[in-house]
C-alpha cells in the first residue's frame, strides 16, 4: 500500500540544475534508506545514489561531484540535487526507499537535459 512518488523532474538546459524529491503518498512514511536510480532510453536501470540509515551516502562515478542525495530531518522526503546536468543525464529517475529490510519503488519522474 505504500507508494513512493517522485517530483521535480522536467526539462532543463545543459549545465542547469534540478532538485528531485521522493516521499510516500498518503501520509508520513520515513525513508530510513533510499536509493535513486535512473533508466535512459535503450539503457539498463542504473543506481545513481544511495543513503543509508546512518546517513552514509554513495554515488555512481558518472554523477560524482555533481549530484547530492539528502534527506529531510524526519527522514522524508529524500532529495536528489542535480547540478551541472548533461544531456546524458536524461532519463526517468526512480526512487526506492523504506525501512532497512523492505523498500518500495516510485514510478519515476522524467528528467530531460537538452537545449
């Protein structure tokens, strides 16, 4: 019954920024752990960033130094701040999060980086 919802996607020019958010619909639901994935046309889904229960963050090499994953003080929402966006960042971005032992998926938000 838990459904995560991503927001903040859209069209942005190369070099621009977007801030994605991920939270459960229907009320408060803490995201003790969370991950952001993306899936581009013709590509496999790939892990972009993650945050652990203790706040440890990890990033894929292709976004290192450009993206930042963070979490609200009540462990929701989870954010993905995306800076210096490149056309190759174009993808559907999906959030997965929940408890340490069980996570839920969102349906994704489209990010398009183009002039």
